[in-house]
C-alpha cells in the first residue's frame, strides 16, 4: 500500500514515515506544504495521502484545500486528514463530496499505533475513519431537530461507531453486545432515518455520513 505524507513538522513527518514503513506501507514521498503535496500526488499516484490540515505558508487550511483539489482531480486516491483540533467546518467540507476513501483524525490518535494503522488501511481500501470527537460534534449539531431525535440512546451509540468506520463485530465488542443485537439496532436506525439497507457495512457507513452532511 503506497502512502504520501504532507506534514510541515519535520519530526512528525519523519516519525510517520518510520511508523508506516514499520507496518509494511510504502511511503512514496513526505512533503511539507500543499503545493508539494499536489505535485507529488500527480507524480506518484499513491493509494492514500495523509495530510495535515494546516500547512505553510499561512497555516490555516492549505492542507485541506490541497486535499479537496486531489479529491477532485484524483478521485481514486484516498485522503486521511489530521488536525490538532476538531474543526467542524473542515470536516463537513471534506465529507461534502461523498464517497469512501476519506478520514479525519486528531493527531493524538497517532499515538495509538494499532488504531492509527488500522484507520490508514481502512481509508486506503475505500472505507471511512472519523475521529470520535468529530462524530460527536457532527451529532451534537443535529440532535436538536430532525430524524436523529427518533433514535434511542443505544441507536445513537451504534450510529456514532458506524460513522467512525467500525464493523458490526467491532461495534458489538465496544458496546458489549452480540453481533445479532447490533444488526437489529442498525436495521432500526435505517428504518427511522429512511436510509436504504444494504448487505455492505461500508455502504451503510457512507449512507450515514451522507445523511449527516445534509442541512
């Protein structure tokens, strides 16, 4: 699996490179700004780009802008953005195009190597990986009105874990439920949100994210 990194801090950039190579990823390049990211992506065509939202020269949203450009020009390439803070507007903009192969994690999550590596693989394979804090903010902005009010507290927990990109088995483990119970909760969620049911966990997660993007 081929990875491109865009991170301005040399120490973190080098650390990510070593971490990924130690876990059998091929790091094709590691750059420090958005322009270099776009050039390297066009040249190397990686499976996934890991991008810091705030890059030089202004350290505002250059990384996000470059990531959105790549989502448009290289839609087959997965994007995992990382940030020091939860920035709701950026998360919404990144997800607005829909489709899989996208993730948004806080940098603190990198410290948990196993979870971070799993998230990189999941996004690179076309899945999703939303930081629990990002999911919580997306939900909090929508609980006051609309279809989410129809969900029980347990269904909201299941929906949040689905949005993070977890499988039914992982949700069952996290909530100490049987897989059958999780499947029943998911069926209830889709019925209440009027979202189509499919046999694919990945497609169900994307449907939930599409719902969360709606105004």
